C-alpha cells in the first residue's frame, strides 16, 4: 500500500498539500460548506475537527451540508464550538441534537435523495468549499472516494473550491467499488439505465476540475465503527413476523424465494431482520439500499446474499477489517453509488424494492412518525425512509409496541408528527404482530393495527377510542379532543397509561 504523495497521481496538485489547520483557515464566517460522509463513513476526519478547534478562539459560523451523519463526534464538536448556524440533511449526534431542539442551530431535515437535486436546481445556496475524503487522486484529477459516496459527486461538481482529504488508512484497492453517475440537468434528464442492483453505469472516480483544489490534507484515520447491538427479544420477534410474512407471500405466489431487492434502515432492528434470512429458505437475495451494515456481509458470507448496492459501508471494527482487508473477495459483491442514485424514486419503483424502515410511533390508521419525540423534538431525521416508503413494492415500518417498562405505547390514536402518511405504508410490524394494510379502508386498517400491533396494556383503550370515534362518524374517525391525550398524559405523569 502506497502512502503520501504517491496518492496524488496528478503531479500538478502535489504543491497543494497543507495542514488541516491551514485548510480550516480557508473556511470563513458565513460560508456554505459541503462535506463527504454518509452515516459515519467517508467523512472529514481532519479539516472539520480542525475547524471546531479554530472556532474556540475565533467567531465563525457556517452552513454545513453532508450526505448524512458524521463520525468521530465531529457534529458534536462543531455544535459545541458554535460553528454551525444551519445543518442538513441528517444527523445522529446528541450534542447537535440538543442544540437543534433548543433552537440554537437550524436544521433542515431532508429526504436524502433531494439534497443534491436542490443544489443542482439552485434552490439551495451554492457551496463555497467542499471537503471530500479520497483514497487517492487519479491522473486526470478525479477523486477515488473511500467508504461512501453520498453527495460528494454533487459537491465536487458545484462547489467553488475543494479541499481533498487523502486517507492513507484506506487501501487504494477500493478503486472499482464505486459507480459514479450524475444524471443530466432538467429539462434534458435521461433515463437512469439501472434495471438490476448489480448494474454499473458510471465511472470509478468522481470528476473534478483540478483548478478548484485549494488544499490537500493527509489523514490516516479509519471510519468510526458502527454500534452493533445484538438482537433482543423484541427485535427477534419483529424479524420473525416479517420473515413469516415473506414466506406467506411466496406461498401465495406474490414473491419468489429470491424475493425482490431489499432496503433496510440502520440499527438493530434492521440487522435482526437481515440476520433472520441466514436460517431461512430464501436465497440469491439482493439489496438496493442506502447503507451496508455487518449483516449485509454476514449474508454474503453465508451465501444467502448475492449482491448489494448502497451509498456507504458502515460496519463494526471487526467487519471493517474483514471487508476492506479482503476486498478481492467482496468487490464483485457490492457497489457504492451517489445517494441521489441509491435513493432515487424512479429506480426504487422500477426495481420493486422491499423497504424496511424504523418508526418512532404510528397511529391506528397507519401514519408514521420516524423523526420527532412528542411532535417537537427531533431525534435523527427522515433520512432515506421517505424515498423508499412512497416508491417501494412493499413499504414496511417496524417499531416495538411499547417501551420504558410499557409506559410508552408506540401505537397511538394519532401520531404527534407525520413523516409518512397512511398512503405510503403497506405493512406495520411490532414485536406483538404484523398488520397487512394493503387494500384496506381506514376503518379496516385501524382494526387490523389494534388487533395485531398494539401492546395488550393499551389495546382496550385504543379499541374504545376507535369505537367512540366511529360512532361520531367520518371516513377516518377521530376524537380530536382526545387524539393527543396520550402524549399529554405522558408529559404530565411519565406514562401513557390511565
């Protein structure tokens, strides 16, 4: 593995090497900064942390755009240092989250497919400086990204200036695992010619005008490892309900044993569901998703998964070593794409993706809240769940029926914030059971959800609410004076129970 200047294959750029501190000095107050990084993978590991240090002694505020969340506590460091005036489109950091909820930092919660589109269409302020992590710079000045692509293609194309972080901890063997494709601008956009997850339609590196490069910084730091939680009783039960549903769909002739391309959100529920496939009768599975987690590569190793497409690889430290220390084994099994390709609605619809995402809460009619606690406090963001939910062949949302020793019901009369309307939701699953909402009118949906998904401690009260609402009438019956009473009760007493 080569290091240092050998990774700058365009010799005219070799005099652009600077320190992270000097790179941070190039970022000025009021700028819009775009950074690589998608769920901790391929993020800025030197310049943004240096900017946070700089801000301890100098007033500077920026708007920061990324692909998704950043690793190594970078979002928290920036938030604590007062650097961020506005952040988009996704985050998972506690410090940043607290400041967003206090109103100290503005946050734009976007569908992950849309950030690049808004930039291309000039509906967002132009990016002053982009910071992009690379394995190396090729002879034509193009960038070979590392463990994610995210919005880096758009940032490289549209930013006024670019700072490249060359990460020598990442092998140059990553060359070839990326499929870099940029759709044309409107009104001349062509069909994106992907008809299967394994189709590669673009180039292996991100095009970049070398004249834009104002600094190159060397790093040697791996991505933050993913937090992998072992399946527990609830996540195992959810996974079991979903797999049984799939088996029945095969029995009915709706699906084959190969299913259709799978998308799974991040976290322990998604991992539990995917790991459930290891001991199932399904085979030759594929993924068309956003993030590849440990379970993806476990399924590849087991022979159950033949190919996976996403925008990033976010795995545990052990899995990272297994995959990136042995790329010859895996490079023909997965591909990383820009997120406005991995999440583009037309491809999701064309491929017939089965989407499995996590809800914070859902109501008796199938509306889903995946972002806000009690309707006001952001957790992480909508991510790509909306991109997939509206366009999937099957849109599945999962959550536990109750939590905090059953003081909180996640099945409610009315949710406190709506991210996915009932029109975009096909299947709801809790550890109690599964409700198939396809072909059901609102009143039928409500009864199916109460019967199959609600926790026993709350089922009678939900039934009472629904029955009394039906007596009052309406296509989607509600008692508005009671609709949020469960949330109010929890805020006042610490429990949703009467």
